[in-house]
């Protein structure tokens, strides 16, 4: 590997100004000569999390403890003395591999020949500040709940790989999102665990005054204070605000404790810390943003603080400052469901934004009007998405279909504009290839693809080489991944049974569920009712027939969490989990508890088919199916979100024709019938149609079509390049580029 090449490619730079990106310079300056120091340096930057060969170094030190510690290398190293680690590395002959990994990381951090250098040079002095309420980087850093956070994590990783001068801002949730446990009756219970700073890749974020940055946000009921932590994600610095500081009330010390917990008052206070506190923290670091990217509405109070700064610093009027800030602001909406957009009443707004509106010199009615579709409607609450759309000049949805939905949903904001003229474009989501690609498929691609293929993830010609792969080799690779998945599921199910105090016979049965020779369908996501997790179980007798077919059976693996307050979602989990007690489904339909990045990784790498059946058009994009593509699995999905623009008839399966009925019950019935139809007439026959060598040749051809037509289109590298060209560069004053499908 050359000095500038990296598996997260294209090779990328570290921005020249430490004030822009704050790379973890201590890793470069330490240059530790001993194994312990190098391992600490590797563990201190989440770069390792998308380099499986580096993660394997930590795993080999103590495989059992590494798994028990949620694959957290910092927690693992804390259990070693330097002397013991040195001895263990010598015993396993790891020294050369550790040295090689450490050298590669240093070269990666220091590289300066990148995609961004050529295509987004203006950002070098005008960095992007990317705000998100959650970041899913790795399971060992539990500051995410699901798709939005994982998307943000992939965005940050690709920004690092492409060399985009970007810093990220979020909240440090010491209890994170909940750990899910199901009781004997299948009911979800939530457990919150405390993360310790010393076991995470965190360090105090140091401001221009040489001290850890702290910020204060004024409200009518007192100040909220927060301290700032820094986490290195490759070349990108992720800054996390933490309200657990002296001077705050006991309630406010817990404010950033849990992700998406509490009532509207807690929510607005969290969003005040994220938006207003985030902008103040960035200024304290000496960073002058060229672009504000607001990932969903949770952080849009940042625009008000940015306006206040321009008024105070540059003497602009409120209206002029709004125009200046809006030109710099990119707003991404992810939610096609009206109820999913945060709304606050006038009382909460006055309590929390009163001091801000005083500084802006506007009235309460004016402030409320900024967050209303109809500013004069005093009965309309303040909506964060409305403020985000009004205070940005570049707004986008996250798939082509979601763009249509968003333009229709928000067209009244633009008065006389027809729907097609509403200025909301779309940039379809993608996934970070190195994070989700299995080691086995990586080895396969390395043999087939050009030597520098990781630098060319977005080029379709690279991926066409999959058609040269021997069908038997591709199938054997998939079969090996499937076996790894089933072993993982069995271990998890056995652990669930032991925790519940079930009999040894039940534990033994859990260790024997599922069959690698049976068509395996995976369904894993947030258990919101519109995602219809039980659609495939609508007719249990039909499903029992499919599961129990003596010649062509199927089996299903479910996983996912329901929001703690979502009783209908919990009911769906209970319904599915309790099928284990039905002899028709025992051992063939399973529910794996505590869905997280680790569970997701196993599922998307090993299933034959990924099932996705939301009620169209309520899936904004979805990315789990994109991860499946990379590993050779096939999608069977409603034509919604990304699949509506991905399916071509040869690269997977469609449920229905993308039609909906005015009555949701009719839509559900139609979709259920279409799902059974596609399973019985297409999916099952194709999987079990074998040649003399036992290979499902037509199925394998579809696997190749899926990889060749989709992997290059739905990567987060492509997504971030789209953002850079269409949003970041023009927002920073560079050469304008039309937004994708604007």
C-alpha cells in the first residue's frame, strides 16, 4: 500500500489548519516506541473501526473480553499492563502488524492529496460544521439510536475519507440509547447503562484560551452550561456537548443523559444545547465555519445563534444577517411523517428562546412566525423543520421519492409556487462501504477488482468486475457469511434464554435454531408501526405453510427496538417474539434482542434476503438494504425510499407496483397479498432452483446484478461528494452547482 493510499479511500488530506479540523495531533507527536503506546494511539481514533484488520489486532489480544466489552479497544487495553500487553503481542507474533497499522494511521492522518483538494478546495479555509442529534460510528460508542445516527456516522467517515474539511457537533449521552431486553412474555424492557469517559475515545476539547471549552446558554429560567469533548473519527473531529457539569441544576445535569428521552421541555432544552451551544463551542475553538449543515431539525436553533453573531460582530440588521446565514446553511430533512417533526408551544419557546429573541431584537410573535407555515396563525406551534427550511438556501430530502413527498408537504411555505418549483431537492443516502463490507467479501473484491478500487467506489466500471466472479466462489463466500450469522444468532438467543432463567433444554434448543441450507430472510429496523414488521405474518396459516414446507422452507430473523413510549411498536415485538412458542414456527422464526450496529453488521452480511415493507411513502430513504447489497444479499422491498430508484427488475424483488390506496387498511391488505405473491412465485422458487452442482445459478446472477448496479450508486462517498458539489462548495462561495435532481 502506498503512502497515501487507504482502504477508506479516495486518499484524503488533513486540512492545513488545526483550527478547522483539530486532528488528534497527539497521535502524531507521541510516536510511541512500545506496543502499548501504539495500541493506545490506534484505539484513540475511531479510524480503526472501519479497518477490520486493525480491529482484529485487538480481538486477538483477548477474543472473549473484546466481545464482552462491545468491541471497545480502550476498555480492553485498560485490563492490560504494558508488560502483559507486550508479552501477549510477542506470544501472538503481533508486533509487525501493530507497527504496520500504526504507520498506516499516521500516514492517513497526514495525507494531503485527496478528492477534496481537487474538487472542494474552497472548503479548506471555510470548513463545514455538521450538526446531528446522534452519531452511529461504532457499537462501542452508544450515542445513536438508529438510522439517522448511523447515516450521520457514515457521513462523517466518508468526509474523512474524501478529505472534506468538516467538523461534527453532537451531544454526549452518558446513558445513550437503551439496552433492550425481552421478558418471558416477549415484552420489551429498557435498561440504561452509564458510559464512562475513560473507556471512550474522548478527550477534553481545548479552546483558544488553553482550557476545556464550556458554553452557557441563557433561558428565562436560568443558564444551561455544557462542557465539550472531542472524539477523533479519522481526520474528522466530532465534538460532543455534555451538560453534566457543576453549576447546572440536577435536572440539567441529566439533560444530555439519554437520547430521545423525556418530554417536550427536555427535548427543547437538548436542542438548545445542540444548536446554540454547538455554535458557541465552535467559536470557542477558533473555528470560523464556511457552511452549516443541519442534519434534521433537531439542531436548527444553530441558525438563530449564527444570526445573532453576525448582528453583534458585523453590525447587520436581523434581516440582513438572516440572508447571510441562510446562504451558508444546508438543511437535510429525513422525516416524511408530519408527527416526526419537533414542534413547541409559545410558552416553551419564550422560556428557552426569550433571551435569544431579545438579542435578535424581534418580538415573540415574530420569533414564533419563523417556525410557522402561516406566521399569522397564532394557534400553530413552532416547528423546527419550518425554521430549517426558512433559514437555509439549500434544502434536500434523502431520496428521489422523499423529495416529492417533502415538496408536497411543505409547498405552502412558498405560497404561490407549484409543487414542482418548491426549492427542496434530494440527495439519496448511501452507506460507508468499509464499515459494512464483510472481510470475506473484501477478499473476494480484492481479487476481482482493480488494485486501487477503493479509490473508485463511485465508478460503475469497477463494480462490473463482479460478473467475472466464479458463481461457485461467490456462493461459497455467501454461505460462509450465512453460517457466521446463524452462529451469532444462536449465541444471542441462548444468552437471552439464560438471562431469563429458562431451562437448559430451552437453551440447547436455542443453540440449534435455523438451518444454513434454508432460505433466510432478515427484517431489522426501528419498530415503528408504519414499518409494518408483522406484514409477513398477516396470515399465519400461509406463513406456517411456507416455513414448514418440506422441500422449500423459509426462515426469518427479526430484530429492532420500539421507542420506550411506543406501546403499539412494543406489541409488534411481543407478537413476533412469542412465535417461538408456536410449534409451527419454533426454530424457524426468531427475534434477536438489543438491535445495534453489531447486530446489524451480522444480519446484513449473512441473510439471503432483506425484507423491507413500510407503508409507502413513509420510508424517507432507508440504508440497511444498501448494506446488504455490498455483501451479496438481495432486497425484497416495497418501492419506497431508496429502493424506488434502485430496483430495475433484475437486481432484487419488488413488493407490489408502488401504488397506494386512500384507505391505509386497503393499502396494507394489498401489500400483504403482494408480499406473499412475490415470495411464493419469485423469491422461493429462484432460491431453490439448483443446477447439477447444487448452485442456484439464476439467484447468483441476480446477486451479481445487485452488486454491479447498486453498490457504486448507494455509497456514502457518492453521497458526500454530492453534498460537496451541490451544497457545500456553493454555500462557501465556490462555483455553484445545481443540487442533484433539484
